C-alpha cells in the first residue's frame, strides 16, 4: 500500500490541534475567511458538488446535491452537524471531535455559509462528554477570535452556532429523529416526505451532514475540488477514515483513499489477523452491514463496489472476525442491540427485532428447535423496507449473511444443544 499524505488526520497525535493558535498555524480558518470575503455561497456549493464528496455518515449521498435541494423561498436555513455516532464499530467522528475540534468547527461554518445559513447546530452524542467539553472550548476560542458571531470579518455576514447534547439514543443518529430531539421532542423518525430540505428543523429548510463530511470542506476549498475528485474511484472519490476493530492486531482509525482494497486495510493498516488465527468474515460498514468473506477481500472499499457485493461501507467501520467467532452469539448481540434501540414507532421494527432476539436467546439457551432456523431465514425479510427509517432494516443484514454462510453453527445449537452451549 502506498502511503497517503494525511488530510483529516494530519497532526493528530503530534500537535495540540485543540488549541486555536496551533490550528491556525496549520492553515486553519483561512478558507472560512476566504469564503466570506471572496466567494459566494453558490461558489462554495459548486466546489462541493464538483469535488464529488459523498456523505460520510452512512448513506453516501452526494453532499452538493443534498445542499441543492433547499428551496430558495426566503425562509431561514439551518445547517446541522450530526455527531451522534452510535453505530457499533464506528469511532472516527469521536476522534475528530476530541483531537481536531477546530477542523470540525471550520467545516460546519463553511457548510453553513455554503447553504446560506445564519445558524448552525451540532448534535453531540451524550456519552461523548469529553468531546463535548473540548468542542465547547474550541467554540469559545473561535468566538473570541471573531469566527462565530456578528459581522464576521467585516463582511456583514452573521453566523451563530449552538451545541446540543443528545441522551444516548441510537435512533437519534437518523436525521429526522435528530431534528425532533433538537426541538425537544421524542427522538423518533418523521414520515418522509416532506424531507428536511423542505421542512426540517423548526419546519425550515435544513441540511444534516456528518462530522467527517463537513471536516472535509476546508481541504476541498484549500486544494480545489479537482484535487479531491481525482482521488479514488470516479463515483466514490476522496479520503475516508476507516474504523477497524475486531480480531486484528492493530485496531484503530486509518485514513485511506477510497478504493483501497479491504485486504490492504486489514493486513497493512490494521496489522493483519491475530497470530495463528484465520480470517472468517468482515462487516465493512459496522453492525448494520452484511458480512463479506474471503472472496471479497480484494474488492475496492468504496460505496458502489461494496453495495454491489451485497453490503455497504456505511460510515466506514470494519469489524473483522476470525475462526474463534461463534456467529450465533455474534448475531444475537447485533440483533439484541437493534431491538433495544428501536424507538418503537414502527410495528415491524418494534415487534420483529424483539421476536428475533428472543428466538436467538432460546437457541443459545439450548431450547431451540430445527424450525427456528427456517423462521430466522424468513423473519428478517418481513421487516425490511416497512419502517420509517433504516433501523428496522438493520436487523437482518448481519444475521442473514452469517446464517447463510455458517448455518452449521446455528444448527449445532438445535441438534446438539447441550454440547453447543458447553
């Protein structure tokens, strides 16, 4: 693997990027000041669109196109940064928030300016207390330096930013549930349409972007959209922070060009499998994604290629499994998580997740019957595509993929339950 020059992770572990002066010495806030003084919001939108930047929060939707959906009807517009990172296996936004808060802040400010917003918000997961405190201190520094507030750089442009802490609900990572929570309502998804671009926060046009997505903006403006677009595949360009965990020697966050193979990510970035252990499977996009296997390892790690293989890169979390894995227990853990985190609004998700979780619990307890395996194969399909958000759809992918590949492990629990449990 050819080494890439760090972009989003540049200086992390070497410089105190929490300090405003250190961040400015690395070129921080130069692009924000340039944007306000020299560029129109339309120019920032155009650069974002031409870069090909796709959302780094899970869906991978083109960022510039998302911004372009906002109606030009004179109503206030809001930019919301989603830092409610809760997908099991994902921890890159957490790192950016704690290690380089000014980069995140500058990205939010640029995004807000690019959509013509005068009030931005960041929604921070409740458990990220340290990250919240670090970001709040960074915001105070930026405000004192004149990067947030009224008449910025003498341009007459006003921009305020509000920090809002969540309360630890996975569902609030879904953009409309997040908006409900921001408004003080129960954190549950809204019926769409209308989409947030038309009726979002306080029923006004709103864009919700991920931390990593927005943190990419200062670099796109500094180096130009063509610089970003030429990295990686044409339809999935740019740099990506991948959180690698599981049965590897060096779990952690690794910044790579999209298009890097999964084999390279596992073997060269994360140091390969644990000594003496054999690779069995990988979730390329966190707990919501279906497993891929040995025959997929040389695939390009990008949005489209992984989707064609039957999975997704999601927010960029690879969970690696070796030959010590009990995939029945692993499936139970994933299903139980999603069942617990369901907001309960949609019947298929509320009832189906708990029902599958109870079935897996019974199998693991040695009380399963052979017909349970067939029921598990069909149950997930009865939940998919029937809910207001993707949480209900997240119950099936991992379970279905490992049940198909490792059905013998599941059947071992119902044909010889005592031996399996032991």
